[in-house]
């Protein structure tokens, strides 16, 4: 059997060839480029602080929201005790007191 050398053309590289310029690059003047304009926000204008305070004062949490707050507070109280059993009711009652005191003064 005879082994022949590969005579197929070499694969071309996809990289762009470097172009070396022998002439110096022209200097860009600073005045040729305009400064960029500030971008405008895509959102609407924010509401004035007085309107936000009025809306926040009129919103009251629903009973489902209060229940969720109490459950979360009870969970964190139990986590602080490393979830030791036997104190679930105490955690729940303490969480209720804390949430009601925070919400209703």
C-alpha cells in the first residue's frame, strides 16, 4: 500500500487579516463629537410625596394580610428558639401582639 501526501488546499482562517497602515492616522478634533444627551426615563413622572402619603394612610391591610404577617412573625420567633417543640401557642400569641401593636398602635 502506498501512502500519498495530502495535496488538498489549506483551510482558510475566518479571522480578518490585520491591515497595517503606513500613513499616520488623522487626529480627531474634540469639537467634532457632540456630547451625548441625557436619557429620558421610560417611566411616568413620580407622584408627589403628599399624594403618596395620603394613599398610604388610607390603605389598611386585609385580614389575610394580617394573618400572613402573624404567621411570619411566629415563624421567626420559633426560628430564634431553634424550633424547640412545645412553644407554638406562645410564639403565635406573641406574634399577634407584636403585629397588632405595630399596625394599630
